[in-house]
């Protein structure tokens, strides 16, 4: 067991439960805290602070970890103790910006290809090197649409260098916004994002679905706190 502090870089929904990812202050490494549930999802109470409400992106959080539990598609997984987490500070002070600058992804190929998914069988030969990254999107455009199963979904189209992507968004505030959002395409300003030039995404590789694919997800839409320097 160990007590660690991390910067929350994603707080998203998985089914009716919550998923969290962050960057550790001690090592600068990504971490995905998981429970003992089948898919590792966290109960809502785990990410609720008595002194601060629900967890937010750029919170500094203290949590007790039980063991490193990497799986072939997600090497960053750590199983948690069920003890309550604590909010250290909100938002993270700008002194930690260089830590996130170091983890900013500089490439354009996400998790081995330029599609919106990775075949789970690809990890049989070699486990994934990463399933979480921080990216700087170019020209994001937001689309509210229906999936083939008629579920409403928010997606974002953007570029990394010259490579186009079209990924589902699972960040909780944007997922909640989707309920009242008519189908169609939106600019960043229409979603309340004042300066998309200061926008970053935490991109996660999801659980394998019945079709045998792990989809790439925008798990967090990030706007650094006021006063922070650029992460580029």
C-alpha cells in the first residue's frame, strides 16, 4: 500500500460508474485507479470529497493504492484501497505545469494507428505501451449524433498535425451537456470553450467491446487553470 498524490486529468463515465486518470506528482507517470469491479469502475462515492464535492479536472488528489495491476491493453492501472480519497488543492498550482508539459504527446499516431479503435487481438503479441495520453487538438469540431444503436453521443473531430480523428467524448460535463444538445455540429465557442487554442484532450483506450475492438475516447476536455503557462 502507498499513499500518492496525482493531478486529475480525466473524470469520465463508464456505464453508470466513474473512471479517473491522472499524473502522479512523485513520478510524473500516468495512473488509472481501478476498483475490484469487473471493469475496474469506481463508485461515485469514491470520487466525491466532503470538502469539495465531485472530483474535477486539475484537482490534486491523495489516494491510497494497493497494487499495480497492469493489463495488456492498459498498463497504467492501479488497484485502490476503498478508503476515502482527499482533495489536496483545487486547482493544481501552476508550479506543476512543467510536469504536464513533459507528458504532452508530441506525435500524431494514437496507440499504434490513426483509426478510432484498436483490435484487442493486437495486444496478444505485445501489451500496449500506453493507454493514456495528453494531446493538443487542432481545429476541434463537435458533433452530437445518434449511434447505430440509437444512443445519443457527443463526438469531436480534430487533427494531430495532419492526421484527422473522430472520437467519442466521455468527459462528464460534456456528456451531461449532451442531454439538452440538439443533433448537429458545433464550434468550441458554442459549447462554452472560450479559447480552443488553449484546449487539451486526455485520450484513453477503452475496454474491449463485443466486436473485439478497444475504442479511443476523449476522456477529458481540458482548459488549464488561469495563470498557467502553455504546455506546448
